[in-house]
C-alpha cells in the first residue's frame, strides 16, 4: 500500500550534532518565542496524523514543573527496528535530525512539521524528554537526557488505545526564559483547530494558582475562523463566502466575509503553517478576487465603461479571509516558512476561487452589490488619502523640509544615537523638554487622545494633526510608502501617565503604529516609558517605586514609623524636570518596556486590536473580564 506507515518509512537525512550549539538555526530564537516553538513542533506531528485521517484529539498540558505533555490518539510512532540505524524508529525520530515520515517514504501526503526537524530538535533542547507509544495492544516507553538516550525503547505494558505521548522539560541552559504563557499557546492551538476541521484540541494549565483549561473544536473549520475574526466587527452580510476544491495535488480552502471596518484581515496558511509574508497562494487569491469582482461589477453595470477598475486594495477593505492550502512538497523562501514559492499553488487558488466566487455572486446578487458599493467608497477615499498623504511626505530636516513646530528635536543627526519621546499633554511635554539630553533626545508633545485609527479611513487619519506630526517626525512614511531606512530615531518611546487615560492614549498610539508602521515594532524600535507610581521621602532621602510590590519592599526596608511621606503620582505633570529625568528619561536609571508582537499568530493580534479598539462593546467586556487579573497599577480614582 502506498500509504503504509511502518519502521522503514522513517527516512534518515542527517545527524543531530549542531542543534545544541546553534539552537537559533533550528527554532529561530532562544527567547520565549523559541520556547513556545518546542510545543508547536510536537503538536504539529500530532496534527500531521490528523491531516492523514488517523487522529481526532490532541491534549496539551503545562505541568506543575513547567514541563509540557502532548497526547494524541493517532497511530503511534512506529516502534519497529529501522534497518538503516539498527535501533527503534522511535529513537531515530527523536535523535536524528531530518528523520520522520515526511521525506517521500510514504508516511504522510502533506505535513506541517518544520522540515522534519521537530521531534529531534525538541529532544536536543530539553533537559529530559519521555515518549510513550501505544500501538497494537502494547505500550512502549523511552527517555532521553539532553538528546541522549537513557536506554533502548522498552515495552512497559498493555493498552487498548493507540497514540503517542511526549513530555519534555525545556533546558534552562539553552533558553533565556523557560516559563510558558498560557495565552500564547491558546492562540496558536485555537488557530490549528480552526484549520483542521473536526480536530479537538484541549489545553490545560496545571501550575499552582494558574489552573485553567481551554478547548477548541470546530466542525465548521475556517468558516468558523472567519466568524471569530469578525466577532467584534459589524459584518456587511450574514453569509460566509466559502470556496473549496482540488487542482492537481493542491487542496484549496478559502473562507471570507466583509465587515464595515477599514482594515484588511487576510491570512494565509500552507499545511496549517502560517505564511505571514504570503506567497504564491495568496497572490492567486488576490488575483481571483480582483478579477472576479471587477468582471461582476462590469456585467451588473455597477462600473461604467469610462470608470477605472476597482483595485484589489479597495475590494479587500474590511475583508476577513482565510486562505488555507494543503500541498505535498511546499517550497518556502527561507527557513522560517514566511512565504510560499510553489507556482502551482497560485494557479490552483486562482482557479478554485474564481470559479466558486463567480457562482456565489450569481446566486447572491445582493451581497455582490454590497461589496462593490463598499469598494467604490474605498476607491474614493483612497484618492482623497493620496492627496492627504502628500502633506505628510516630508524629507528629513537635513534636506530642508519642515518638521512639526511642536517637535523639540535633538542635535545629533545619527539615528542610532537618537530617541524620541511621544509625550501626553503640554505640561508633561514642557517638563520633558527641560529634562532631556538635548543632543540625543527629542520630545513630541501630543494634545490629548489621538484619533482611533481602527474606526477611520486613511483620508481621515491623514487629516489628523497629531498623527501627521508623528509621521513627519519619524520620517519613515506609512503603509506602501514606509521605508525603515529613513527612520530618524532608534527608539520611539511612548510616555503617558500611569492611569487609565494614559493607558488608553498609549493604546491609541500603539494601534496607529501597528496598523501603519508595523516594521517599527517588528524591528524593536517602539517602547513604553515606565514612570514611577510613588515617591517615598524619609530623612531627606528619596526613593521611587514603580509598583505596589516595590513600594512595600521600600517601606519594609526603611521602617514603617511616622517619619516618612508617600506621594502617589497621578501624572507626569506632577514631576518636575529633575524628577522626570531621574526616574523616566535617564538611560542609566530608567526602565523601558519594549513592545513586541507575536509574529507566529498575526490573526490573533488583529482580533485583539479589533476587540480593544472596535465598536462592539460585548467582546471588549469579555476581554477585560478575562484579562483583568493581569492588569497592574491602574488608577481609576
């Protein structure tokens, strides 16, 4: 049989030597992102069993000791002796790099595992790993220490189920952080469940004081994914447009629906792996969408002969879409699987979407009309935005073009040495201008709350004076005009009051940067200042506390007699220039929070911004109730 999955379908490509020496080559990074990748690698192997039709459920646990257990009900890794290595195939899978059922041995038709390195890399980067296989009525177990085998695979009992259980403890010698984040794992496992119709995934946190569970099971697959993406939006029509088909070896599945927002939320996947930079499958989708809707608009006389075609950008305004393909031999550009290169994927997606979208529009002319009307409005707004954008296209001060009048710029012209503080309010801006180091620190005060870009089209956004001031000061341009080489400051520091209003203003600014200059966040240029919450004085000595815990620690240290004063800062304006410099602006003593984004799950990030900044109150209330326990030092008085 061509799909036989036994010991000799495990193909061996090369050894495991370099993984511990250069872990970044195999999992991208040894930060918390790389830590979570270990879980995804083991889960991906279980998902491959589901894609092959042999696995219905996956159970993932964060254990009290911060180890991870992944249990699936698939066929179980083959336990027979591999002829090429002379040891069990289980041992080969966990100790030999590029060993697995994914290299033409007939084990899997499609696979999402990272080039087949998953299990062995996880083993190499764990203090210990234990694998249990249940197969043909027998149970087998093997344990490894930092990738090395403790003893051969051993039969340990009988069983009436099949599957594989893997438990591992990440190695503290390798990873900068070894504490898993439930929310991060939850986001990725939800995504996998949406993409694998019918697969049930359960996540447990068993750590003391953090006990919680999450279960994901979507019979509607990516249709339900689009509903989830639009859950905090007002949709323009109730139907989810769904296209499914196979062309050659490429299985295509697409679901989409427009909302009344202005951001495009289209996400592409290959064998369940996200491709944030798109690729040929996404190009095929965009081609089909643009051509089919323009043909429809012409046929229905929504566009006159002398009117220009609607652009893809116009048609995708407010569109939430999932493009998911399965392909036997995906070719990615780069190790990180960011972009698909297979030409046949473009042809397949284009064909399936063009054909089925045409049928849908014929049967649902009311939906077609709504989409075209929104795109026409988007086209007009784009023309207006083009004119508005010209106002924000400023060259650097060196080339003689004017920077915002309210900007107190720094004198050093080397961006690597420079930073800009975006400060809330004129009074704090005045203190910051006095306090700063003039050579390297620029100050841009903003008046009140900037426009919520989540609820506005580009023409209105570019008409906002505060946003124009930021764009001009940063120097990079936005969206299609964005050029990071023109960035005028290495650090962009958002400095707001440590209260609810300050948090809201910071969120509005971060929403703008995320939507129009995401590379600034990806490249690590965006920070939040951390002003102190308290000032403690005793015997002419001064301490600053940045949290309630720190305040308690200071109070314990100095003694809680009556000979002290505690001042709770309500805002930056309460500090004089010297205090602001000492606590919040001096690079030697300040604390900054670098803003990072989860590039592994862009859809989840978009949903969070939609929930926080969109019109629908209910999803925001749910989010706040769920996450309130993580909020600290928010002053609501």
